[in-house]
């Protein structure tokens, strides 16, 4: 009986940690992170976000709701500061905030602008899986 309790005491925290690992990873944009993900052929998305943008805030909530989705566990979402990353915006043809660009490696698989529906944002990210 004690061995079962001990096994559960060890197993349950590990199970919880493994659940945390299987989530959409959201982090601030860094050019090196994007380059590494693309070079490795991984799914990565750029969210052009502005703090003053109500649509961006709604998107942020939608992405937070997708963090625990196991289907998106391999994907990374990089939050790009729309106001500061002018060169990146120009090179990618992004003309407004709230744009999400999804890549599988270096190949663009989806681009959406102004979308706040979690299901549609999930579908965009899933296009790279």
C-alpha cells in the first residue's frame, strides 16, 4: 500500500509537468529564435502586436486560451512589437498591427489579419503542423 502511495506521489507531479510541456509556447520575438525555428523546420508564428491595439489584446486572450491545446504543442508563437520592429514589418509586407504569419520552417503556411476567433487562429497555427 505504501509503495502505491509513493508511486502516485511521484507519478502525479510528473504527469502534471508533462501536461505543461505540451502547450503552445508564447514568447517575445527575437530574430535568433525565429531563425533557429525556421532552420530546424519547426512551426513558428509571428504575432504583430501593439499594446494600444484592442484587436491585438483580443488576439492575445485567444492565444492564451490555446496555450494548453496539445495539438499545438510543437508550435511557437513569437510576439513582435509592431511599433519597434519596423524593418521586420517592411521585409514581410506587414502594413498593420494584429497580423499573424505562420511558418513551417521558412515556408509561409498562413497569414491572417485582425482575426480574434480562437478556432480560426488555431487553424492558422495548425497549418504549419
